[in-house]
C-alpha cells in the first residue's frame, strides 16, 4: 500500500510550553512536587462576576445553542464599552469579533488579510504561534532580530532592512507587551511603526492581550495600560483576550477589532471555521466588565508586580546574563550566561532542571530559533511564594552543575 500524504503545513514545530506542561502533569501524577513557571496562566481564575453568570446560566438550564458567528450582541457591546473605558475610543459592537481565544482571532485575521506567499514580518524573539500559524497558512515569515538595543521590539529601520533583504511585506505582527520579553512600545514608537505600515501598504496586526498587565513608573499615566493600535490606525487588526488580564485561559474567548475592509471576510470565515465561539463562556464573560471584575483583575496585577519585584531582586544571586526589562505581562526572559554550565543549550538545561529540581521553565529556542539556545523564559504568574521557592531550587541546581 502506498503511503498517504501528510500536508507540509503539519511540519511546524510543537509549542514547547504545552509539551512541558504535559511532562509536569506526568511528574505530579507520580507524586513529584513540581513548581511550574512555564505557562502564561494567571493563578486565581476568572473574576467572581464571571463565575456568578456561569452558575446562573447553568442553573437556568438555558438552551445553549449556536450564537452569531462573531459572538453575542451583549458581549460585543461589552467589549466595545471596554475600549471607551480604557482608551476613550469609540468602537461599535459591529466592529468586534468574538473568537475562540486570541488564537482563533489570529487564524481569522491571517486568513482574511494574507494570501499564501505573502511576506509577514515579526520580531525575534517572539511568540512562536505567530510564526507557526503563518507558515501553516503558506505565508513567508520574515523574522527581524530584535535585541536589547531595540528593547526587543521592531523599528522602522528593521522593517526597511527586512524589505531590502526579502522584498515587499504584506503584514507586520506587533506585540506590546510582548511574549517572551514583556517589553512595550511607547505611543511615539507605535505611531512610527503605524506610519511606516501605512506608507508601505502593510497591514499591522497588533497583539494586545497583555494590556492592563503593566508596571509603569506612573500608574496614572494615560498610556499606563498600553497603547491601542486603533488610537492611531483603524486599518490595523487589534487582537486581545480574556485569558490574561481576567485570568480566563480555559474559557477560550478572545476578540478582534476588525478594520472595515476585513469585516465581511472575517465574518464569513468565522462561520465556516468555528461556527461560533463557546456559548456558555460568552454568557459568563459579560461579567468581566463590571467594576468589581476590573477591581479584582487590578488586584491580581498588583500581585504580579510584587512577584516581579521578588524575581528581579534575585537576579544577582542567579547570576544570569542580560535580562529583558519585563515592562508588562508576567515573564522574565533571560540569558543564562555562564550559568548554562555543562549543558549544551537551554533546552537541555530546562529538561534537567525539571527532572532534577522540579522546576518547569521554557527554553528560549521556542521563541528564537537562532539565539534562543542561551535563553530561558520564566512565568511569574504563579505567585510570589512559588517564585521564591523556585529560585532557591534553581540556585541549588546551578550549584550542583557549576
């Protein structure tokens, strides 16, 4: 019998975070005490008002059938109101597409905006799913090496260099705060990137899922939560999620702000790809936008800030090399430097740390296939106590492998 075909798009690498989480579950199932600092998953879960609405819906035994492909009217209006509250932006409910997580929003946006063969630029290091989804859809991914001098963010000069090396671009993926580095672009920097895209006919896709999880010097500043790309460019696709600021990872809800020229395509694609986002989660998610839910989420961010301070205060003891500043999100991206010790790369270091010391972190190769072999990403979303204990275990591990 002749072998059956496997699509070339299936050759994208797995997301190592999920592979590591599987191993964490195996070790815990065997009775091991494992501290997981690998996933971008806030502890504490959804706000109380979200749980209350979920319980009410379940108790009423509602007929939870399909919703509109782009989500319920109530939730789309609530998201639009969120943009008025945080950014003083006039967004209509019709411009909001509710999606199955931000991942669903990226798939729909990429399908609507880019054809196979289109070149799309993004920063390296960066979230690997951008690269892998684009590659699976047949796009040519153009990675721009972004280091400490650029605060790990793209610049107009880097885009000019990318065009000179590869040819015209169709899109730019921007994340602020970014994963894995936590770095952010200022309003002026976002304006410069937006202007460059407009001048060059390039679609900006702005990942803003970590907005609200920021550590500004002045919390009262107008842009303290992050700058929304729609403040500067209504032709951009803005993508966000309930997963991070509201801690609703498993509810699988995100959204996109749709430019006028993509709205019909995103609507049609959504109905074909997923029919609709999860109905129970949509009914409950309206509760994320109450004053009480915002207050609970802000309290959690304050906890992230305290944990971040604990971790940054241990860097001298850890003895690692250059570290990204972690302006937002809940990650520390660090060069292991001399602490890589006898290990071939950070992937080997991370495997040994998990098996020997029971601490799970992510090797940098997931985010940067060129230079990531020296780097690791720690998520400090697990809380100060977990991070403090993890640091002690890492120090003992490094001492044993000096």
